[in-house]
C-alpha cells in the first residue's frame, strides 16, 4: 500500500499522499489503528490532543465516489469541518449532521478557531474559545474537537490529522487576503459541500438582541444583574427600573381586570340560572293557580259542590199527603 510522504507536495500544496499522484515509496501493509466513530453518547467528544490519530498505516487518497461506496473498509473516512461556532445553534448542528452523514462510515473532526484568530479575521465573539470548544464537544455528531484550528488549512495540518475530506457550504469564503480560503481544497478534490440553514445564524441572533436591547437589559436588571454588569448608565438604569415598575402595575391592573371579568361572568351565569329557575317556578305557580282557580279548576268544582249542598240544606222537606179515601171515617 502507498506511504504518506511529507517532503513532497503537489501543485495545489496538498501532500502527494493526499493528491492523485502515485506515491514514491511502498511498504508492507500495516493495520489501521484510526479512532472509530463514537457509538455511545454518555460522554462528550474528546479533544484531538487526547485522542490524536497515531495510525502508522498509509492513508490512501480517496475519491468522493469511493467514500460513498464505503471504501475503505478497514477505517472510517475522516471528515473535517471548521468554524467559529459562536452562540452554537441549530444551523451549526445541521451543518455538522450533514458532514457526519456524507459517507457510510465517517469520523467527524471539528476544528474551532481561537479567540485571537477570530477577533483578528472576523470580529469579536459572544462566547469565549473555551465555551465554544465545550459547546462542540456536546454535539452528538462530533467525534473529535480540534482546538485552535488554523484559519487556512495547510498541508501539514491535513497530514497531521489524516483528513480525507473537508465539509463546508459551497459559498466562497473570502478572508485573510483570499477570495476563497477553501479554493486549494476544492482544487485537490477534497471538498464536500453542505447546505446552509436559512433563517438562523449567529449574526441573526445578535441582531435580535441588539434590536431589542432595552427589553433584555430590563429583563436582566429584574433578574438581579447590576447596571455595571450590563454596562448600563445610571440614567438608563433608572429608566429601565421605572419601566419595570410600570409594567408591574400594568400587569396588576390586567390581573384585576381579568378577575373582575371572571366575577362578572360568574354573576351573569348565576343571574341567568336564577332567571331560568324563576321562569320555571313562575310557570309552575301559574299552572297551579289555573288548576285551582281557572274556569274548570278545582276551586270552581268545590264551590259548586258546596253551593249544591247548601241549597239542599235550605230547601223545606215535603209533608205527607192530607187526604184519605172516601168512607174511611164513620
């Protein structure tokens, strides 16, 4: 199998062992001892200096087509992705997921640039380098984190970490005096594009915070942060605290209004129930009244019966007849 050579380079600056040119020396086949992808997620991904690839077996140049077919079978394909990863968000995670799943058997190395490099070439970050390193270690797709990653990938760096392919979105990344810092990687056939996630980025998140600065400043003052910690002036602090008091009063008024509304609703419901019950009782009372005093009611029948009995009591009884048959007296 071919041997990696570090003293000769191709025209693109990539070591010949990582280019398409045949190796100049050969040696007996040596078993690969490259770190394997993480199978369990019970611990964070290690740093590169804790698990550096000490494999002595030659890493033959792979094409993207070969890697997608599962070649080689005796080691994982080592894919590298780099970035700043400030305010680590779902867009970062999606990009790393794509890089991890490019090939059937991938080992994903993620390089994170230091604060010095980032501040020099891109600008200030919200999270410091240690926080950004730790954020990447706890992403499920990452197998290894490389601290203080270079801004531009050098042949020595690619050789040291036995990198087969570099994954990044395909938009030219102009920086550090270059129109595209990945140009030489693309020319060497080692670049595999990923897709950006629209609608989410570190810049977008920072823009939201800056746009609603007053809201977040008031929020953190209310949670116990000092004006000094928030870099808020004395006047603004008093203004924010006054606004917080106004908001509390509004909330109290709102709560009172809601409770009042609930009380009115309960009264209306009870009133409706009372009216409904009253109507039912009224109908029952009227029905009973009509049954008693109506034209054919019980009262009339009782009155008629009593009147009839009184008339019978007041009427004289008939006397027996006073005549007798002729000849009855002698």
